C-alpha cells in the first residue's frame, strides 16, 4: 500500500498509542481488501457500541486505556437495550449494566451518545461526495444513495479504528468505479400494484435486495415525490434482504443522472419488477392470519423521524383508548425530547404509546405476553422472527393501529 505522511505518522505513534494500534489494524484490513492507499473521512458512525459480549467491552476498553480520542465527529449506533427505561427490559438483568459500561467507554473516547440507527436524521449530516465511515446497514445505504456520501460497509471493529485515525482504505464504495450501476430495474406504478405507499416501498426494497445481492441497482420509475422516509424504508429493506449498500433512483438520488448515462453506455438490460413480486414479498413478511392474538405493535425500525411521528400522532387522534396491546416506537433521544414539547404530538403523548430510545425493538427484549408482533417495517419483519422467536407481520400503519385496538390481527384495511 502507498502510505501518505499522515498514515506513517499515525503508525509511528505521533497521534498516540491508540491511533497507532487502530491504524495498524486498518493497514492490515486495507491489504486484505486490496486497497492501494488511504483516504481521509469527515465523520464516523459506530456499530460496535451494541453489546454482543465481553469482546465488545474489551475492545473499547483497550483504546480507552491507551488514552484514545476520535479524530472526526463520531456518532453511536443503537445499543442492545434502552437504558433510559430499564423497567421495560425483560431480558437478562446483567445486559443493562453491560450496555451502560459500553456506552461510558465510547463516551470517554469522545463519541457522541446519539445511540440511533438513523444518524442521517440529525441536522449535521454528510454532503454528497464526502468520505465517511458509517456502520449499520440502513445508515450505509441511506448515506450512499440518498445523501450521495461515500462509505463502504463498516462494522465491528473497523468502524472505531476509522474514527480513531480519521483514515480508511480507499476501497469498495469509496471508489468511483464501484459506485456505477450494474443492474437496472423498472419499478411498477403504485396504482398498478394496488398497494398503499408504505407497503409499496417496503416491498420494493425487499425485492430489490433479493434480486441485486452484491450489485449496485439503478431503479427507474419510482414515484418522483418519494420522501426521505420512504427511501429510508426501501433501503433498509434491501439491506436486510440482500446486503444492499447503494442504489440509484432515476430522477431522485444525487448520482442517478450519471448512473443512468453509465447504464445507457453499457446497454444494461432493464428488469421489470412485477406487481406479483411485491405481493409475494409482503406475503413472505406477513405470515399472520386475521384474528390471531397480538402481543404488541413495534414501529421505528429504522428509527422514526419527526415527520413519521407527526403522521402517527395524527393517526392516533380519535382512537379508542387505552389500546388492548402495547405500542412501541423506537427513535433517538434527540427526537424523543422534541416529542415532549411539540404541539403536533399531543395525541401521541396522551395515547400511551411507549417511546423506546437507544435501541430497536427487534434487538431489545421489551415485548411481553404472547402473540404476534405487528410492524410497518420490512427490516423488523425480516429479523425479528429469528432474533425474538416471535411470529411477526408486516402491514400498514392503519391496520397495525386497528389491531392494537382489538388485541388481535384486524382484516386488511
């Protein structure tokens, strides 16, 4: 590898022992990836803060002992539990203590205690073309696709090494050549599918991920008014079903015009995604029968945005309360603080809905009782059956709320 003066200085310990150890790990990682050199990053997002066992604590503690400090603004992904509401935790009691300890170690390294899987919902977020080192699958695909920033797929523990050095190997999606589309898909019109918008984007992402694993897809004919929340849902679903890390949406995402020119130049064939494929995806993610007992409704995977909370609060107006089952919504501490004072969220505050912070409910054990868990998230529906050993159903927000009123799965709206 060609090392610049900053890389050699990091390795030599000019920026401390912690940075030297982190850089040594990254050099070995870069050689395995076939990178020829390094590039500077402007930000990092850490997934290693989610407690998976003693190794999670040991790795962070080693860098604390070496007096490490992150060299770029660094945010934290979700943890394993909501330490703000320990009374909701119904898993192993010691998990709370382990997560608190891990949070504290990352704070000592200079990381911001955001504890959100959606760092792109903060005011400070990367611009198009900026190199960053983000972990968390939905954040990676959103940053690359919707923001046009450049990040490869980082995870435990290369994410922390990148933050401690401010450098990453120039490989993967940091490279222009690897960001070009390799497949083209034509999306069906929403009206032709007969699906509500929320199910349409969830299913589109899920199908796209399965059809383009290891590829960079270009999507034509997505609705021109697609919102960030809808693109978030699409990307998160694709990252779950097929490790999607970058997509281009013609007329919507920042690099789509260049991507379309590239696809035309290479004469890439166009694959039509059928209405039936979307319906089959929904059936796969919702193996739940009308009338089944419901244990809870879980929303916010990825974390709910302010706009999603506005829509939820509006949907809660006039409902028969209390709900027959608990409703959990995961979000960041920052957004949760806004909900306590905003006039738009009065119906939400009086509804009894539980706002989970610092984690996601497909990871954290909070749901009690027996029965199915309902969700609007394809990502949740994909992972929760394995993680939580629960029957899970993907459906619209309205159907989720009706089911919460009834305590059993409501018919399709």
